[in-house]
C-alpha cells in the first residue's frame, strides 16, 4: 500500500520524506490555507523533491472552470494530480482531464455509489473520507471494504482507492488489510504508526542487559 502524506506543510513533508515512506502528497484548500503561503509556491516546493503524485484541488464548481483550473495546476509539474469534488461537474472535469493525460483524484467520496461514478469517470484515484463518516457514527472503513469489493468486480475499473480523512494508525492498518491502494496520512498519524510500548520496553531491556556485559561490537 502506498503512503501519501496529507498536508501542505513543506517542512513536515521534507522531514517525513527522510523515512523513505512517502510515496506522494495530498493537499486540499483547507490544508493550503493553513500554511498562510501562496499555493503555487507550496506546490512548486513540494514537487521539487517529491516525485510521486501530489494532489492539488480545484476551487471552481462548474465543469468548464474546473477544467481550466485543472489544466493550470497540471502545468506546474508532471506529478500534479488534479483533485476534483465528487459532483456531476467534478466528474465531467475528471473525464476531460484524464482524457488529456492528467492524473485526477476525485475527492469527498462518502458512498459506494459515488465511488462507482468516480471509476466510470476514469478517476486515477478516489478519496473516500473515513474519519468524517466515523464522525457521524458510521464505520468509514466499511465503505472502503465495499469499494474494494465493487472495484474488483470489473477489470475496466483502474481507479485506485486512496483512503483519506485518516485519524488513527488503526485506519491505516484496516485500509491495508482491506487492500486499499493508498492511505493519505496526516504527519502525526504517520509518525504514530511506529509506536508500541512493548517495543520501547524490550529495547530498553536489551540495552540494559548488554550494558552489563561491558562489551562493544565495534571494539571486536
Ligand atoms: O485529504 C482529505 C483530508 O485532509 C480530510 O481530512 O480530517 O479534515 O476529514 P479531515
């Protein structure tokens, strides 16, 4: 499963990229607004050191304006993935932009019916928002299960499931168990994947016992 980092904070992306675990980046208007920076500067900087897909979202709501914005975003770098909302206009823009060779991430997906439409529109990625479904008392990961089953019925569907609105390591683990293609993970959650108290405890015990031997591997 590919790991994308879900942030527009370039410093966070640079830091996490050192782990070798970053396969791409997703941004959205809220994440870009949070940086307080010019969005083209942000995208240019991210694409200067991230070679995987970098999602940048249109802000228009009608198809023709989405297409114009998508073309402009695609010109920034060849790994820019145009993000469009799951609306009829977004699906029309998706069809046109993928037809022109752009990668398109259809976002704000909350049902299997919507995911079916995204695949039929030729989306490169579909972004089901699991955390926001959890927030209203549903089980967001059940949607991922349904989309996985649905997409696997049809060879013609090439759309990758990009699990978004991730709030915990459990979301990442369940997404991988289901067979999602990508998880886009907030920086803190990505860092949190490695944490387990028994690992820390076990390492401390190993080192304490080794210390008692007075030996050093490099001195041998
Ligand atoms: O990529 C979409 C993601 O940023 C939304 O997350 O936590 O605002 O639902 P959240």
